[in-house]
C-alpha cells in the first residue's frame, strides 16, 4: 500500500492538506523542527489530533554516537505514538541500526546519497530507506537513477524494506520516482500544493459555473 507523507512541522498547513490528501503521516528532521521552533512534546500530540491515532511519524535522532543513537531510539520508541526512528546512514548510524533492530524498533535510514548506503542500511534491517533525490542531483549525480537502482535491488533480493523518497524540487521528480514503483514519498509543503493546483481545472470549473448560472441562476443541480 502506498504511503504519502508531508515533510513538515507546520501544524496549520498539515491540518489544511490533511483534509485533501490521503496522508499516512508526517516526517520530520532536526532542521525542520528547529525552523518551526516546536519540540516533540508539542508536535506529536498535535499531529495525532490532526491526522488520527493510526498515523505514523518518522522522527530523527539528534545523537551522533552509536550508543547515543541506540539510547535515543529506545526513548522515542517508548513514546505513545506510531514512531519510526530516523537514523542517518553514516557509519555510526549503520552500526546503531543493526543494534536497534535487535529490539524490534522500526527504523528509517535517512540522508542516503548513493546505492551502497541504502543497501547496507537495508541489510542491517532498516524498515525504510530515504534517498535524498534532489540533493543527489545537486551533487552532480543521478537522483532518479539512485532511486531506480535501490528499488530494483529491493525487488531482486526481496528485502523487507521500503523506499521513502525525500528531497523534491518539483512535481515531475515525484512522478518519475512513482514510475519506479516506490511505495512511499514524503513531500515538502510547496510540492504538495503544486500537486493540487491546475489552472486549467480552475478555468473549466469557472466556465461550468458561468454556463449554469446563465440558465439556472442560483439553483443547485437537484433543483433544476
């Protein structure tokens, strides 16, 4: 089943978009939360109220040592929410993922910039892999190619992990990764809004209203 997330801590925007989009939950990272000036003790209960108790939240550790990441992951897992612990796919993070999965804690390996990072995280037990699509492109590499190769490896080896692609700069990138059959994406607010907007549709609706009112005035369809 496909999972759509918003990559944000903006509660008002999430509330608005949750009424339109079939959201599985929200992803965050330390930069997003710092920019919003909101901590988990306020954010998670508010998100749960907006999205419902079945929503899933991907929350990133701020510790950088193996022992620190493991301890923080256990604390996050003990919170009364459906939390997937986000851990960067660097050396300390990969080691921590291997230990954390011994405790059956859901993990997302984040900040993935190449195929080998993703594969090592998957082999260590990560439940989700988050390749940073547009940031890979900005480094001069092929973000779509990395996503496609990772999805192909997951399918070929039947690994129990999912791609949750992050870092988009436009809607076309989202559509391109969906063609590869990825099971999850997380969208920044501006890209989510772009996916909902189409001036041609707005123009068509305006023409429908104009033609209807010219004949039926303010009547609704069932009164005509």
